[in-house]
């Protein structure tokens, strides 16, 4: 298939290093990864030939094993997501939510957008708690069991197949919701530009929100465009 006809998600799944190219153009490769490169360039008025050259240049570099996520086995990928991305969320989400509430209380009069940002992020924090719990306690264990049974030639339990089917639809929908929410925060924050009258807490909060968004993009990409697709084949 020609590169222009592939979806953004497929291109990044084939080689995660291309994510940097898309980030440079402000292209969503996780929740918005189902759109073709051709359609994306037309929508954003990006020169198709130029971005294809940039993608090719990245792909021609030697591939590090640690970045070849699409070649990882399901169980290993699931553990990686938990140990890296779930751990990040558990360590940082509450702190960011708390700081967002602080700057809303202090700076909300002069910067009313931070009040809305705090409200949106608080909902993200609440929703993610249940989302991670379902993945860690139900969805990922079911994937691991079915994957192992497939490798050993034994029959997968019907309950595990049902968990995977039901969770896939729900988790993808939740990814879309949190993706829309964090993009709304970015818009309200003006791309996380720090106002001239910002205090240290304000500055750190915006920096952490940017970090949170970057981690979320990679996290959702690994699930939507790689792990979920492989799980669906089980």
C-alpha cells in the first residue's frame, strides 16, 4: 500500500519514530490515527510530498529494538504499558489535578480559562482511575490468558473472549473521550504558553499538562493501534 493511503495510526504502528514527524505538524496519531495520510494533509494543508520524505528519512535510520513495539508479544506489551504509562498516570495525575485547582483559585479571576481546565482535568483524573482498573484487573489478564492458550493450542475460555470483545469497544470509546478532553485543555491553555504574570505553580502545572498529553499520546497509540488490534485477532 502506498504511504499516502495508510492511516496515521498504521504508519506510527509500523515505526514509532514517525510519531515525531506527526507531532511536528500537530497531527494526532493516537485517537485521530484512523485517518489516511492523504486526507490528513489535505485537511491541514500540508505538503504531502514533504511529509512523506520526512517519514522516509526517519524510517531509513537503524531501528532500536526497544522502539519496535509492533514486534513485541502481547503479554510483554501489556506489561510495558502498565509499568511505564499506567505508573506515570498513577504518580502524576492527582498532583496535576491538585495544582490545577490551586491556580484556578488564585489566578481564575485574571485567567478564567484555568478554572475550566481544572474542571476538565478533574474529570479526566476520575475517569482514568476506573479505566486503568478495568485494563489491569480484567482486560489485560484476559488477553494474556487467551494469548497463552492460543500458543499452547488449547481452547480459550468463552468468558475471556467475552471480556476482550466488550472491553475493546468500551476502552476505545474512553480513549476518544480523554483524547478530546486533553485537546480541549491544550486549546484553552493556548498551547501551554505561560502568561507573564504566572507564578511557579502555574508554570509547573502547564509544563506537567504538556508532559501528560505527550505521555497520553504514546500510551493511547500503543493500545489503539497495536495492542487492541492484536487483541481483536485473538
